[in-house]
C-alpha cells in the first residue's frame, strides 16, 4: 500500500508533486484559489486519480466544516503525513516592508492555527510545515509569532526550534534557484522509535550552493545554474509565443533529465511578455556590462527610470552561470526581477522558464491566465526540494514499518 498524505494550503501542488514522485498517494488537497485548484485537479488526473473533483477541496480552510469536507474526501483512509504551508505574505520581509504596520494585523498571521486543528484531528505519524524565513522574525501583537507556531505544532508532536536545522536552501537539492525556506517537521508524540531529528537527518543535500564554504562542499555536486535549466528552450522575442505541440526535448543535462523526457513532446507556456524599447535597452546594457540595475542607473543616467520609486534591485538579470534568485509571486506583476541572461532576447522569463526555475516537470499544466500561472509558480515549493523532503519522510515511515 502506498503511503498517504493530505496537502493543506496546497497552492498549485509543488509540495504534492514531490510526494507523488516518491510514490505517495494524495487523499485530499485544501486550497482556496480557484485556478490553483484547477491546476491540482489536472495534475491528479495526470496521475490517474478518478475523484479529483472531490479530493481537491476548493474552500476556506478556516471554515467550520473544513474537517467534515476533508473526512468526506479521505473516506476514513489512514493518513501517514500532512504537508503544507500557510500563505507567507504576512511573514515575508517584503510584505512587512510594503505594509506600514508590518502586517501585524493581517489575519493570515493565524492561518497556522487551521493547520494545527486539522493536524490534531487526523493525527498522521509525521507532518511537514513549510514557510518563509521571515517567519523566524515576524512579530504579531507585540510578540514573535515563531515561538507560538512551534508551541502549537508541538502540542502533540515532537518538533525542533533550532533555525540552523530548520532553514534549507533549495539550491542544495538540485533546484536552479537560491530559495531559503523554514521547514518544520514533526513526529507524533506516541511514536517512541523516532524523533524530529530523524526526519531532518534523512533530508540529504546533493549540491553545494555558490555561498557554501569550500570545506563543506566535499561529496556534493556543483549547483544547477540558469544555463542548465533554460538553455535548451527556443529563443524568443518579446510578445512571441514559442509554445509547441511538438518540441524536441534534448534533456542534455542531469537537471533536465530529472524534470523532462527526451523526445518530441508539447512545450507549454513559452510565451514572452511585451516590453517597450527603453526597457529592452536597459536589459541589454545590464547584460552586456554584467551590471546591476543600480550600476546601470549610475553609469547610464540616460537610461534612468521615469518613476522615482524604483530601487537598485527593481530590475535583475539572472546570470547563466548561477542559480536564479528566489522566484516570487510578484513575478505576475511585471517580471523585471527575472530578466533572461541572453543579450539578443532582451526580455523577462516566460511562464515555462519560471516553472523550470522552480523545477516543475515540463509536462506540468498550469490553469488560468498568464498572470495566474506566474502567481501559482511564485508561491510554490520547488518540486525537487519537495521530493527530497518526501524521500526523507518515506524512509522514516519504512523504518516504522520494519
């Protein structure tokens, strides 16, 4: 029998995808966003699920009847693990900068309580709770929220509160992106054979990142860079659509072999946004001189932006020989922080390129408008990192079975 999971705050299913890849069976997904739910249903059908409409619960997780709805979807089947991460805007440092009150009054601060309520009802053996590193420093009602989250999760589960253990960089797991996240994993109190540390010890780094000291790199592969992730995709101009029913995938490096299959397959969502000529010239100058936007503004005042509220990181080129910076949900607004490194293309990332940077498989379909697709991708857990977590959970479940 496959191990089972419920995914809370499921988004478009990045975390679920990692668990699917490790042979887990989904019992239910809870998600409030309509287009993310459509994406989840499509992916479930891809994996042969016949009751995707019932098992993707498009509903507010804080509602009174949410447990009843999940019960209907699970049909009394035992749950091995609950996974998910409450929306992070209220904990993210960017969100706090944009909101003058530091998002202290945001109701999303307390969505973790809904996670805990469902966790304690279904009592899986383990759980995985994912969030931004801003969770560690976010303050709500005059106090840090992190100790409250740990206390609530730790009521019936063994947990760890050491940031040195909780914070993971997805680049260390073969994702072509620097993305640091807090992962809280727990073991049900009555399971004597395992502690939370056993789960973390099974999450194995496979790659070093650009900032890792030399003495820690032994036995690890070089990080996956933007070139590994994107160089096989057809070059396109702004406004062009290079999506195709029959693209010949070379899968000519280890990363591409993990997310795709060589041969003729559809290429979805490879459509470039339109850009005005002034922006394209900014892109080209930054790429040519390997400049940041700040350097370009100082060296080329003729290319200064007409809006006073731009910052030195308002435009960011993602370089061929490094992992990308963190893909954010903000990419649905303009994409200027994700400028393609090719001088000739002088454009921002397409939806498919953003999905590649998040290590989504090439056959992963996203529902909704282009903006909705970008938003889903920006909010997702990178698939290959999710798979590393799923592998660790599976290993520990197998230990219990023995």
